[in-house]
């Protein structure tokens, strides 16, 4: 079956001297992996390796056999070009971190237009804004809405937050319960716009602790999720 769809590049890995396997989140068919044969040596073909940078927004024409094997892309082009995302040092670090998070978080081979729209909108927001120091935190917390484990805010006034259940509680109920300044900062992000969340004042230590807590939240709710390799670089950049 030939499909035409917009798509977001999640990961590329080298398969051989000339070939690459690219994993994309497509608007029409969810997550799909494609064999890009000869792309590392081709300079005049329809597919260029430069198109498949992490989180690039593409328009693709592909052949899907739907047999659980690698699919094939016939044509690809940039759908919306970025102006800063792959050139700015800080944003580039965010790109690698977010692409790792998404690769481990999204597994379904099915349509999820709401999630796709969220990702497309937030990536373009990141590309067009300069005050981005809390972007990764706001991005991940909002992402849980689309992955099915957004915190229950009905009891948000309670002092404890249990990562395992995703609930706020009045007492410590287990090893994954947190309270204190960390949770008070966490609460500020809930329901807040990206613009407003960038104004939340966090020290380097608090930002790193909050990110570690959010990553643990993901680990508890997503099978196979683990801390991204790019985390160390990200923590160094956001001081």
C-alpha cells in the first residue's frame, strides 16, 4: 500500500556502509521503521541523508506492507523547515534529548493525530522562541496527557505526589512518593502554557532533580523506558 503522510524523524541508525534505518512517527500510521538503501552514498537520489535529522518534519511517500518488517520510502521532502533547531547549541541538545524520549515512549503502529499535532506544534514553538530553559520539563509533563498517565489534578492541593499512581495524596504512601519544594515546583507546570512555564524560577539543581523525577515517572509508566543517554549533556547546558 502506498501512503502519503507527514512524519517526524525519531531516530536513524547506520545499518551498513551505505544504508540507514530510520524510525519515523507518521501522522497516518504511527511509528514505522524504514530501510533507506544507499542513502549514505547517494547525492542525486530522491532521498538524502540530510533530510533525516532528528525531529525533522517531513512529507513522505512510502510503501507499507504491514508485515512487521522494515518499510520503504519512495520520496521525502522537508514539510516545514526549521530556522534554529539544528543550528543552535542549546536547542540541538534538546533535539537529541526529546528524540530519545519520543523513540522510547511512542511504540504504536496506529494513527494518533492528537499526539502528532502536539509534537508538531511544540517543535515549531521551540524553533521560534529563545526563552526555552524549562522547555524539556513542560514538554514531558504535557506529553503524559497523550501517553495516558497525566497526573490527576483533582487533589492537587495535597502535599505529596505518588509517581506510581499519578495521584496527589495527603501522606507518604510508598517509595515513589515525593513532597516538599520539588512537588511545589512540579505543580506549577500543570495546566500552564509553554510561555508561562518558561518563567518558573528553577535553580540548576532543582531543574535537574525535577527532570530526574519526571523521567522516573516515565520509567514507571512506560515499559522499556530508561533515562536518555543525552541527559548528562542537557543538565550541563541548563545551568
